């Protein structure tokens, strides 16, 4: 038992010794950190302590009236502008506007803000000082909504140089109007402009200009849109006149957008073309298959109506015809004409069958008449049907080259001469060719595709 107590005391003493050494090491490390921080602090001392007064007193903000522009009463103060476009967020065809996020920077000289400096370095401030000095009152013409970003603080920077030159920068998101022309939609290009102008100062007080010409506009290379290809950005400037206030300098940020056509080819043009081609299938269906041909025609008409409605739902209600309207409505007309074509075939078939029925009844009642009669039968009647007419015999058939379209049967009395039969055949050939309902479908198989291909050639050559 005494040995066990001595062992515990020894272990306790060792633990105390180790902890004391760790504590001394921490104190020594902390002391080194303090000395290192003190050395860095002495090397980069706080410059705010070099000024005997506040920043307002250094810039002499209280000594001047900053409600007036610099050099008030003298020539117009030049204010340079440059812009860096961060993103082009959206383009809306329905609202005819666009949304853009950009860095807007102003450059001017205000000698009232000059300050003495031994190293000729500028001073940078945030948005709190902006409220105390004069800044250009630039606004966005034709803007619908705009705001300065304020997360985590107001995204505003003010940099003042010893000679009084000022750089004023802010991060802005603006939604502005863009007058779009949809006459060539969706094969169109749109040019939109973001316009900047002083609200209060005319060109006699403030001269707004692009600081570095076309180089004043910078864009992010990663800017991209889903529906458009950004072709180019460029700057322009001109004077704007207001009858009540006068002339103002106005700056323009112009950009040209080219619409991607592949999406509309998949969603609009290909379905419309397939519906037109589907309507041509009815030309190869038997004209007596009424349910098949009617249901096919109605289905294609309703599908074309749905496509037209879907396209116009996402577009503004403009009062002129768009390029896509021309294509869709011409396709709709082709589909509708295919339905009318079958209506014409069905009507002529009904009229023909009625006339043939009357002609058969007329022959059946004239068995004792010594003069000859000629009857033209549809090719769907068999020879046995032609020979089954009581009191008549089949004496002459149409040559083989005329059989595929119509079977012409010459029925006559047994005592009729060959010359009478020939005269009756010649008198009905022209009438039967006109009433040949098979010819309508035959011609439609060539006319409809040929006309539609010709229309596509003209359409894509004009609007591409």
C-alpha cells in the first residue's frame, strides 16, 4: 500500500511538470506573435492616425456648397463614362425589354475635393461620402426598373485623387425598353440600346462623353443567352432635345442579337412540315374508305391549329404578320386543301355512281328498241357485272392502255351495226375522262408536294 501511494504521487508530479512546460511554451509563442504583430503594425501603420481631423475636414466638405456642380458659372464640366457589362440576364419578347447588370463608372474633376498628399496616393471611400458631395445625376432613359446592389453593403465606390479627380463607380441592374421588330421572327436580329443621360444638367453645364471611345465599353466573355447569339457591342453618342428644357448629351450602349433558329426548327417548323406531309397520305387511300380519309384530314387540321396557337401564345400581339405566321398559315392551307380534295373526290364519285345507276335502269327498260346505246362503267365493275345486263351482249372493250383507270364497256343490241357502236364510244370518252375521280388523286400526288417544295424554297431564300 505505501508503494502504491508513492507511485501515484510520482505520476502526479510528472503530469504537473509537463503541464508547466506547455504553459511556458504557450506564453513564449504568444509573446513572439505580439512582437511580430507589433513589427507589422509599425511597418504598415494606420494612416488614419496621420490625419489630425476627420475625412470631411481633410476634403473640406463643410467649406463648400456641393449642391452646385464644380466650376459653377463657368464652362460645362466634362464627365467621362465607361461601362463594364457583367451579364445580360434576359430578353423578353412579350414585354419588349431586356435586363442587364453592369458596372457604371464616372470620371470628373472637382477641385473642391483636392487635398495635400506627400505620396500622391488616392483615397477610397464607400457610399457614405457620396451623399455629402456632388456627383453626376446620370439616369437610364426608357428604363422600367433599376436598382443599385446593396448586399452586403451598397455596391458604391468613390476614389478621390489629390488633384481633385474623382472616380465614382456603382454596380447596377437595369431593365430597359427595347423596340423589337418581329416581321422576320424567328429568323430575326434585334438591336437594343441602353441610354444614359443627365437628368438636370444640359449640355451647357455638363458634357457627358465616353471616356475612351469604343474602348469604354467592356463585356464579360462568358455572357451568353439561351435564344440569342450576341453579335456585337458598340457605343454611340448624340444630343437629345426636349422642348421644355433644352439639349442634353446622351450616351448609347448598343448591342445586336441574332436569334438561334434550331429551337424553332424542332418545335415549330418540323412538326408543321410533318403534318402537311401526313395529310398527303390520304391521296393513296381508297376513296371509298371514308372514315380513314376524313379522320386523317381532321387530325392534321386540329394539330396545325394547336401549333399556331402555341407559337402565338408566347409572342406579343403585334398588328403585322410575322415570318413564322406565313409558314404556319400556308401549311395550314395545304392541310385544309387536302381535306377539300377528298370532299371533291367523294362528291364526284357519288354523282358518277348516281348517273351510272340511272343509265343501267334506262337500258333495262329499252330492250325492244332497235337503236344502240353506249354505257361507260367504272373500272371497279367486273366483266360479269357488265354482261349481266339483260338483253345485251359485250361486243367491244377499251384497249388495254385505258384499263388501269376505267373499264369502258360498249353494250348494244344484237342486231346493231359496228359503226353505231363506234360512234357511241367516241361520244362518251371525253365525258368519262373529266368525270374520272381517280385522276384527282393522281394529280394531287404530284401537285401538292411540288407546290409545297416550291413554297419552301422561296420562304427560306427570302427570310434566311
